[in-house]
C-alpha cells in the first residue's frame, strides 16, 4: 500500500474497494488507501481509541466479576468506558462513511483511448492461391 500526499483521481473500482475497507474492515484504512492522509489517520486513531476504551470496560468488568465471586464487594458500574468507546468508534465509522461517499462521488471512469492510438490487430494473411 503506497501512501502519498498527492491526491490522484480514483477509478470506480478503487473507490469501491476503499469504501468497503472503510465500512467493513477498519475505519480510516480505506481513506489512507485513497490518499486522504489527515482523514484516514484521524478516523483510524478515533476507532482505535474507541476500541481501547471498550477493552478497558471489559477488563474492569471482568475484574469486578471475579472480585464479587470471592468477596462481598459492592458492584460498581464501568458503563461510562463502554459508552465512551462506542461513541468514539461510531464517530470514526460515520466520519469514514462520509469520506467514502465523497470518494465514490468523485471517482471517474477512465476515458477510452482515442481511435487511432491503438495499433491494429495482427491477423494471419489470407492464403495465396
């Protein structure tokens, strides 16, 4: 994957691939592939921060469940970490959706070469009689 700061026009197939990666794999990765450096890094960092907060919520909740089994500790809610993480990840996903739709809208079908620029097709000469 080559990342450059020069934005090149995308063909529809590459725009579609960037859209699919942004929406179904990792927000920001498709934007980086399309050459959108700022948007791609922002989306990727926001998605990773959201995923990290969800992992913190999961770890704290599992630690609390283990402590409850071994003592009479009062339950504490760590839902704020989950909701913050889900919000960050959703924000990055919607940001990547907007970038992806913009890429799809701006994708251009390559123009066919003008007539005469393609050499003629080579065929067998007709048999001599």
